[in-house]
C-alpha cells in the first residue's frame, strides 16, 4: 500500500507542477505611458462583481446592464463624468435657448444625426426613437423606470431626423433624465411577440455602438469587438471584455496579476491595497448616492415630534462614524450633490451635541422618571428599532455606534436587520421600510442628474396599500416640501429651480426629516496601461466613453 | 431488484412533489415579495407595479401560481426567469457542466487523498502518521470553506505573484479573450477543486480509517491471515473490499448534496456553476429559477440515496433486495 501511495503522490505532484508551470498568469508589466498618442488595437478587460441580467437597459433591474449596454448602444444624449448632459445621437441637447424646449416647456424637439446606420446596415431614423418611447409605455413590457416617459402624450416624426415629444404638462427633468440609454432598433423588434423575452435583449444585435457583442458566456464574461461601421469612427480597442468575478479579493488578485484592467467599485477597505499596487492607479470618484439614517415617521411615532428628530440628529456622532469607517470621505448636509447646480453650500451638518439632544428631549416632554436609562412620556418608552440590509459589516458597525450614542441621551434602541429584498420590499409584501417595521432605516438614496426629488419627499409617495412601492418611506408630509417638489418639476428656469431645491434641502435639514451621513465615494482600480479611464458618478456607468479608451503595451 | 427499484422510484414522486410545494410557498411568500427589485429606488406608480406583477404571473395567490407551475413542469416547461427572461431549463442546463467539472475534480482528488491516508492511518494506529492525519483532518474538516478558499487565494494567487512573479488564477473557469487550452482549464480548476476537496478528504479519511480498523478486527480477516495469505492480499482482498461499503454510501449520499453545497466555493472562486445561480436567484427572488434548482437538487439527493442502497447490494453479499 505505501508503494501505491507513493505513486499517487508522484502523480499528484506532477499534476500540480504542470498546472503551476503552464497555466500561471504572468504579472502584467507595470504599464508606463511612454507615448500619449492613442494606439489602436489590444483588448481591455473590465472586472465587475455584478453580471447583467439582460442587456436591454430599460427592462433590466441592474445598473451594470446600463453600463455594459453603453458598449453596444447609443442614446440621444449621455451624461459625462462631470455630470454634464452631452449629445450623442442628437445633434445638440435641447434647451429653451436653442429652441429644442418650447417656451411653455410642453414640446421638446430632438434633431438627430444624419447618415447613422445600425450594425446591420439599416438606417437609424426618428422612427426608432418613437418606437423606443412606445416600448417604454407598453404595459406588457417590464420597464423598471418610466419617469418622464409617462408625461409624453404624443410623438411626432415630421422627417427622418426630427423627433418632437408633446408633454401633458411641463416636466423640467425630461432632457436631463430621458433617452440617455440606448435607442431600440424598430426594424428588429416591432414584430416581437414578447419584448421581455426577445433574444435581442441578450445580443443587442443589430446595435448602434462602438462595439458589437461577440459572446456572452453566462457567469463568465461578455465580449465585444470593434464595430467597423460605427458612425463615430472606429474605436481604438479591438475587444472589450466585461468579466464577472464574484469575490472582491479575487478581483484584487486579478488586478494585481493583470488578468483584469479595471476593478469596478472596490470596497473602501481594499482601496489602500489597490493604491499600493505598482501597476495600478486608484481612482477615487464622487457618486450621486447618499447614505442616510432615515427617520420613519409612522402616525403614532415619537418621531412625529420635530424636537425628538433634532435630538437624534444631535445625539449621533455622524462625523466620528464617517471618520472611522470611511476615512477620506466627508459628512453630508444636503440631498443634492455638491457637484449639482442645485447644491446648497450654506447648509452645515448637525453638530454632535449630547447635551443639546438631552435638552430637546426634555423640552419635548420625554423624561426618565423611573431611572432605567430610557425616557418615557405618557406611559410610553422612547424605544426605537434600527434596521438595515443584513450582511454589510460597515452598516452593522455603525448601528452599534448609533445604539450607544442614543443610549447616552436616554433613547433605547435595538438593531433588527433584514435581507435586501425584505428591507426594500413593497408595502403589500411587508417590506421593512415601506410598511414601517423600523424607526430608523439605514440605506442609500440615489440622487438624479436632475435635482427633481418629488418621488422621495412629496407626500403623494408615502407607501400604502394603494401605492405599495412609494419611495417616501420616511413618510415626510410637509406642506412646504409638497409645494416645492411639485413646483420644481414644472419650473423651467434653472436658476429658479436651483433656489427651489436649495430650499427643500434647508427644510429637510432644519426639521431633521432624516439624518444625513455621507456621499459615497467609488473606488476604481485601473491598470496604468489603460488610458482615458474616467469613472462616471451617474447611472450612466464607468463604460460611458468606450470610444476614448485605449491601451498601451498589449 | 427491478421491483425494488420501481417501488423506490415511485415512492420518490410524492416526495419530490411535497418538496416542490414547500419550496414554492417559501419563496413566493418570502417577506419583501417578488417585486422587491422593482420597488427600491424606482419611480413606478402602483398601476405600473401591478402590470409587472400581472406580466410575471404573480398577481394570483401562491397556490394558484403553484398549480400553474406544476401543470407546466410535468410537461417539462419550468417557465422563464424573472430577471434574465430566459427559459429556466436553459439557464440551469448552462450551469451544470461547470459544477459537474468542479465536483468530479474535487471528489477524485478527495478520494485519492482520503483512501490512502485513511488506510495507512488505520494500519499504523496511534503512530506519528496516524496522529498527524487525525489532527490535519480535524483542522481541514472544521475550517469553514470560505476560510480555506481565502487562505489558498492569498497564498497561491496573491503572494505567489510577489514571490515568483506569477500565481494561480483566482477565479473563473478559464482565461477570457483567448482560446483557453487544456492547461488553462486545469490551472483555473486547481484552487477551487482543492477548496472543495479539503473538507471532503478530511471527513472521508476519518471514515476510511474507522471502517478499516473495524474490519481488521473481524473474524474473517483473522481466518484469512490464518490461511497464510500475505498481509497485502488480506488488506486488498478482504479488509478493503468490505470496509469500502460504508465509505461508498457516504460518498453516494454526499455527491448530490454537493450540487447545493458548492455555493460558497463557487462564490469565492467566481465559478460559473449551479451554486452561483442558486444564490443569485434567491437574492433576486427569481422564483422560477430558484424553484427549478430546488426541485433539481431534491431529485438528485433522492436519486443519490437510491444509488447508495443499490451500491450496498452490489458490494455486500449479505444484502439483497427482492
């Protein structure tokens, strides 16, 4: 028997040696940008944790689908890395100045580029745009966001390169938020029996982008190759590969070995290690996502009292949480991003002030009469449930801090976390936020490129059995905010709109409707051989500029 | 034997049916509901949300949905994924080869390691070799799979680059963007298979050891020795054959379980198999895919148990089914 063992061990050793010897991944050269002149050729591998469910950006539930679809489809406009809306298939972005947006704001005209062809050679026309609009409003199609498109009453296509949208009422965010994802090919899809299941959603062929999709291997990668007939010229890269790696440590290892060129959305905890890699540049970029401790104001909740909310805002040491958990990031005071034209620079976050918090609670009538450390009023204890999505260590750590901070001022609190579908689920399905199963909900809200926040803060969006997916889960019902959020949608003058949203943020802060934590930062690790990597803070995604990307030293 | 097999297979049908009802109800009634993906951060009106529920066929009570699902499933139609909108059968079939590759590799490696280790340990009971194997297998068995995976990744993928300028691949089934050759596949398989094999080998080697020890004390082994057979012949022909019975049973039961049990390994190593699909479908509340997978795994476990019983009869002359 020992003889056998020895033989087996020899075989095993051989197999191991073989795999190590022949199959290893060499570490990629440390890059080096010898010339700044773009070089044509080469492939680029983009590593991400999330695989698109479908590539049709309208029916997908994932932002990664939008990101990848940038390679194969073009929209009328696009949002660049500075949050500016730029024309793509449209010749210019419609404004009131250039006549694209009518005086009353109810007619929006896009002039389209001429001579553009789909990858199968068929011409791209205004009919494709009108078709895309009809798909957006087709109740049989599971479109996940119809905001803006649902204001359109009629689409006119007077000629092949003009599209006119007639809106039922002025909707200022229209140009900033609609038709930035790909336009759909009418000739390939208008006979489709079921657009949700159409095979085109997985091939995007015919498409209209710098690349055409070559292969999609489930769970592994999507590969695109250069679209030689692209109207915008030829891309520098021969191939773009989006690789799905489900573990952040593996992404790190592959960035180090050069198997991937880009590590998308690295966890903050890994950013230091990425920075230390000689072959990689760490991009720290802003995002439109803000983390907040939302105060859920159920009808009988003590949080209905503004003083209790302000006390909580003073009691939690948010600055300390940000400093410890997210070094280098800053505390937020507004729900509009500092890069936005609607950002209110005058607002400052609540200071950490337990004495003030205690004073406010005393004033509100909450006193600890029985000396058990928790305040009471009218026989009710001031006890709050804190919830977030389970399994995220940073959120779980900050929950502990919040519980301790609240305890110091006499507010009892308990942590109860849920998995994301439960936490964000619909009212009718008992979702934690929507049905108000917690008092403080910790989660991220995503601000738009347009500052419109009617869905988040107008009382029409308080979740209920008739509005199960309502996004105003904090149940903010403030007459002033109701008025302003509605006005912001119909006011066309950007200066006046900016004032409106600055005012909204001031009220939210003053009345402590939510405790704002910070704006997320994205960490992207990019190999130095990649040029023109410009991470995009919006839902347009990091691959928004595939035409510009090139690699040196293949 | 045929009658026995028929009876057992027929008994399996209601069992699978019961499991399918339970799993369907559990997923359909899970808190947060099936349209959670459409409610967070979206701007859908109540009517638009209701239309999506209608399109997905989840506007009816769960038992109505189940009845519809069952009606189609018996005809081989398991519906469409809620997220990718592809046929469930296609989505699952695409993932099976990767998981099979991983399981076969891990089982082969684990068996090749566990059998000799177990047998030698039994032969040299309480010696240094035995003690080392015992301690090693307890460590291997009690370490969580993700820890094993991360240790392997840290050493062989990340640190190897610093030490040798290259390391083993840290994820995926093959290199992307090139035509992967045999050794490329093998190198990608090495660490995931090792991750899965370590705990298995640890458990099996204990099993083999105790089983061999028990047989070595048996009367027929003493008789065999008394007949003057060589020690080698005693071990191979008498001890091993009989002591393998419980080992084979253990393996036959464990292998189908692996279909669901590769989840952590697949997640750590970005392996494009069934396990990944399972987590994703549950995370996204993709009822048709999750249901399809649970029924598949339940069927495999039942078949695995049946196979174990059949193997018993073939290996052990004392067991006969009539």
